[in-house]
C-alpha cells in the first residue's frame, strides 16, 4: 500500500487494497498504526504513580488492562516523533517509528474496543484486524454507506452525518471506540476522547512530515491535548533502550 500510514504487520487484505483506491480523505496515518485495525488500552481508574517499565509487554500491566471501559468510551492511539509527526511528508510511517513494544501495546489496546475509526489510508495491520468493525472516513460520499469490500465496515463523511449516526448505522450505538488517525480524524474527537494514548520516540525527527494534529509542530501534541480538557498521567516506558514512552491522557472529571 504505497504511501499508507500503517502500524502493524505488513500484509494488506483485499478490502484494504480496495479502500485505498476509494476517493476520500488524503492519506494520513503513519506505520505502527495503520493497516488493519489497531488495539486500544482502556480506561484507568486510578492515577498512575511514577514511571513503569513495561518490559517485553507479553501482557499489559494490571493498571493498563482493558477492563474498565464504560459504554461509549472513545480513545485515541498514536506514536509520534520528537517533532510530533506520525509519518513522512509522503505519508509513509518510517521504520524509525516502529517499535515492537509499542506495536504490542497498540494491538492489545485495539483488541478491547468494539469499533476502530480511521481515515482511508490509516489502518492497523494486526492479527485481529480482519474481524474488527470499523468506520472509515471519506469525503467521497454524501454521508454514510456500507463499505464495498468489507462487510464489517462503513464509509462515513462527517460533513453529512454525525458520528453517533454512523455508530447506529453500524448497529452498535454505544460502542467503545478506538481512533487511530490520521490528523484529520484525530482532531475530530478532541472534545470527545475519554483517553488518548500518546507514544513518543524521542530520538526520531521527521521535518516536514505528517503531524498527529493540525497545528503541530508549532504547538506540541501535549499542549493540544491539554487545551481540550485532557490530563496526563504518569509515563510508561515501552522501550528503555530507545527511550520510547507512552503517556495516557484522560478526560478531566
């Protein structure tokens, strides 16, 4: 899938190849998070104290387990470079932004949601991607349509229908949702996220790349999350050798 933002394993299923050919939103999401559906992490009940090394992440630690979501929970997942980019300027997630520990964290997170939401070039490529329900954003239709090659998916144009209408059309109006990008998709939910899981690769720079949110790098992603009522919890170390961390941001109550 040329120039597709992806996060996961490489092989793209036939429905995904068909999706890429569909007119709609420009390619946005970077690797590790595009391709087949991605994982979500869940709602934290207690504030995390200190930095926790997650090690090999065979399973998530107890305080990150996907056990505490309420109906209608919306969470976002992204990994960014030091300058806040998801991908290069040509919409490719470089290998320098791909880390096994982050991939496992991302996949286990998405395994806990009911629906994955993304642009037509932003997909996760994971073990359970083919079985996930999804809503794919596009400007190529008036409002909502059944996906032509994936019976578990819908096309959705936010200009023609609300997100709640899209969930109802999919048959799960109170679904727990995982949003995986790209920028135009992430920004749509800034007022609705219950949680946003922001991973960072501090030694990677992608000047001129695709930012996680419009307005980056003039503003840091953390500043944008905070300006929309999200509060950072303690950082978790995903890859100590490479300095990769994940900070859970949660809606202030």
